[in-house]
C-alpha cells in the first residue's frame, strides 16, 4: 500500500498512513518550536484518525496552546455523552439509579448509529437529528420514545455548554422534539375505582388510592417516603429531586387517602418497621415481590387485576396506571379552580392541564340536564312576569 499523507490545517501537523492490511494505520505528527510530537491513531479510517488526532492534541494543550483548535471544535458526541452520564451518576440519588441507567443505555445505543458514530459535536445539525428521528420512526419506534432519546442527547449538549469550562459546546442545534399524537382518554369512574380496588393485591391497593385521588405520577409515588407524609397537616410533600419537573409540591390528603395511609403505616410497623417507603410489598404478596422492599414494577399483578375488574387488558384501550392521574385531574376539576389543580398535579402549562382534564359522556349528559333546568326556570320567570 502506498504511503498516504494528509496535511492538516496549517500548523496542525500531518497524518501519514503506515503499514499494510490489518496493520495499516494513520500516524499523526506535529512539530512545534523544533520539537516533534507523534501519535499512533490506531485506525486506518481517515475520519476516525482526525478525531483521534484532535483528542491527542488536547492532551498537549498545556504546552502547545497555539497549535490547537478551540476545544468545542474537537469534542465528539461520544465525549459529551460520557461527560453527561458521569455527571448524572455523580449527582443521582439511590432512587434515580434506574432512570440514569436507562438513559445511559439509550444514549450509548444512539452513539452506535450512523448519525452519531465518530462524529464531532460541532458537526451535528438539525438535519442530522431529523434523519435520526425519521430512521427510528421507520423502525416502528413511538414518537414519545424518540422524543425521550433526543431529549437525553440534547441534555448532554446543554451540559457541555453550561456545565463545562472551557465550553465544549458553543451552539446547541435545534432538536426536533414533536408533540406525540397519543393523548389517551381513559379514566375511572368512582364505581370502577372501587371495583378495581377490590381486585388488586394488598400491596397495590394503597398505590391505587393515592394515584386515583392525588393524581401523582407512578414514579413519584414509588419514591414517596414516610418522612414526606404529614398526617397532622393533612399533606404529602413531593421533593423536587423526585418529581418529573424538578419542582417540589404538596398533595392534600383527602377522601380515603388518610384511612389507607394509616392502614399502610400499621402494616409497615408490624411487618417491616425499617422500611422507609410508603409503598412496599406486603408479606401476603411475597410471591410477587420481596416483603418490605419498595414497590417497583408490577405489570403482571396489574394486568391480572384489571382483567378481573372487567377492563381491557391489551390494545390502546388497556387501562394503565397513568390513567389514574388523568382521572384525578377530571375529578378535581369538578371542585377546584384550574390554578390550584395545576399546583397539585405539577402541570406547568395550560395545554398540559387541558390534555388531562377530559370531559366524559356522563359529564355532557349532566350538563344538558342542567341547561334544560336553567332554561325552564328562565321561561317560568318570563311567563310569571
């Protein structure tokens, strides 16, 4: 194989291809003030060699500041992801472990795709990101899933821009996050709620009560600890570090929430007094989860209960735990003003509130009756006059 030389930017050294066959590689050389520095890039791919050359030059930054490009021009997408994941792990709580590991798994999978493999961060454009979205859509991935992947990568870019000195990112490209057309309409009426409560195993009953009345996200509920429950004031405090939005908020304890919290606390004292979580597996359900451990995933138990209660167990009409949050929003809207409901549920925008505040057929029928009654009263008043 003939030796190939690739001259870098002026003053930036050269890349020389050395060796043959499987042993072929590019060797990088740069001479500054009469002293030569060399580095084996260990690759026969020119683009990869350029990236490795930039990485090597960054190690020389203290002694060759004038020979280097600005840092943000040499950072790879993989390096941004590594920095971000390390920061996530250093700052996570025990309760954040699963979400951090899931985010790391997804980001590492993205780095293996043609869109991001070996790419410099500065080279990523919105067109690249849209191509990634299009390819994932062709693969059958849901819009919400692709949104989550792109949002995780965007967080890595923002971390490189806002949390690194010197900055590893100057301009964050626009990420094509779309509004998923997956607004659900499922919710529970009061009689359906009681029917499902009867069918659930003992460990899941308190989950249903708190989710249906408080409108709390499942992930937030599972992290709830006894120190956050104030029975004297009648509130539950959701800590900022455990909420989806990153904002703390309070939930009122009302209806049958207090009764079930007291039951749960009594069971905890009797079965697992060291358990700090409000929701945990009971001894009676030891086959489904280790007694005294935090309630985590329970798809089989949930599916069995909703089937026994007469609900759909598959397809788009399947009752899912998040439908309980939607039900709570609709129930609260019958009594409380919108601003208060948004504080309780953690909605930041009116549009999100409107997505959850679903009006059912029964509400429409009742509204029609109220209108009829009001118009009848009006006609009676006019005739009397």
